[in-house]
C-alpha cells in the first residue's frame, strides 16, 4: 500500500533524479545523502541507496534540492493548528509574539502627522498587528493589510478586527508571495515578515529581501523572524539586509529558544511595484 508519505518520498526521488540526471560533465557527486536518510524509514531503501547522481550543478543547488526532497517527504502543515501554542503564554511562540509586538510598538510613531501604512506578509491570525493596534492611540489613522492564504485564519483575524472595531484594517485572503497582493497599500511604513523565512527556500528569502524596496517607503521598518535551528542562516540574512540598503536596529535572539526577531530600517529609495513579480512559495 502506498501511503501519502510513501508517495511523496517516491515523487521526491523521481524529481531528484530528473533534476540531477547525469549530463556527462560530472563535477559533483551526490550520493543522495538525503535519500539515504529517507530510506532508513521505508521499503525503498535498496532502490534509493543505488541512486547516485553525478552532475555539474553548484553545491548550493544541491542543498536546495536536498531541502526539497526532505520537504516533499513531510506532511503539509495545518496552519490553523500551528497557532495553538499562542494560547500558552509561556510557549516559545508566545514569547516570540511578545518581542514582535514590542518591536511593532516601538516602530509606531507617538504622533502621527499622516496616515500610516502597515503590511503583514503571511499574517496568520494577525496576532502581532491586531494585538498592538488595539492599544495604539492613533489606530484610526492606520491602514494595514494582512495577507493570509488560509481561509480559517482569515476568518479568525476578521472576527478580531470586527471585535476591536479597527476600521483601517484589511484582511486579504490571497497569496502573499505575489507582489500583486500589495497593490494599493505599498509603499508601507512598516512591513512584517513573521513566520515566513523559516518556511521558504534560502533563494526565496533573498529574493524577498531584494524586492522589499517595492513594499517599503523611505525609512520603513521591516520586522522579520527566523529560527536559528542549525544550519542557522540568520547571519547571512542580516548580512544580506545590510548589503541591500537596510540598517539593523534590533536583533533579538534569546539564548534558551531557537527563534530570533530582526528589525531593519530601509534607507534606500523606494521602487515601483511590479505586480507580476513573485517573492516566494511556501515549501511546507
Ligand atoms: C508560520 S505562520 C505565521 C503566521 C503569523 N505571521 C504569525 O507569526 O503568527 C505562516 C502563515 O502563512 C500562511 N501562508 C502560507 N503560504 C501563504 C501564502 N502563499 N500566502 C499567504 N499566506 C500564506 C499560513 O497559512 C500561515 O498562517
């Protein structure tokens, strides 16, 4: 019997074989390290252990492909359930939320001379933005767009917006990976990218940072999160921000947890939005 996990594993191996098929210019040997790890659980071990791919692709592509093979072998995440640890104030997720909310509070000006624009990319149930705006004295002058794909989370966020009577808040059900989702709200003063960088490929993380000048007004704050679970790529992310017209204003990485929260200030020139451009696709 092929269960869905077994199906995904076989699909992953086929995909790996297609992408890494020998091209006669063998420069890198990949003995399907990830395949061996997968094979230890399944009936396909003998087949997978025989697969050896020789190819001329760069090692970074191999790492991405390995990640994709692992990802394809996982069950999809239930993004409604994912929010459950927020009910426990001591959970790492709640602790992360508290730091994000604090950073958002600091990013909100004490006096508003003009309406303020906020974008939340993959907003989930909107806990960060809504939790802060409910006590912000100028919330009626904030226009925020929360973009979230899961209808159940959109519904929860909308109920909260209604309960708090936050009239300038839009909760948009759609694909936050497409820049079209931000037409009419970009350039923003604050952009949140929380719970995103851990769920997309490294290439997509850097592609997203590259495109931020299309979402950020001059002086905008970007609040982002990323796990520091090994291999910790937060140093590379921080360096990339610094090399692309962002100045780091905070990086919270408490010792006893894996999450980190970064804040970067945009010092470059805003760019016009290219709605057809794609930032990322979730891999889980
Ligand atoms: C890790 S959760 C983070 C939620 C929220 N930002 C937070 O920190 O509480 C990721 C969220 O992204 C949503 N999501 C996944 N793919 C998406 C996409 N292409 N566009 C918009 N939302 C997406 C999921 O439904 C989920 O709610």
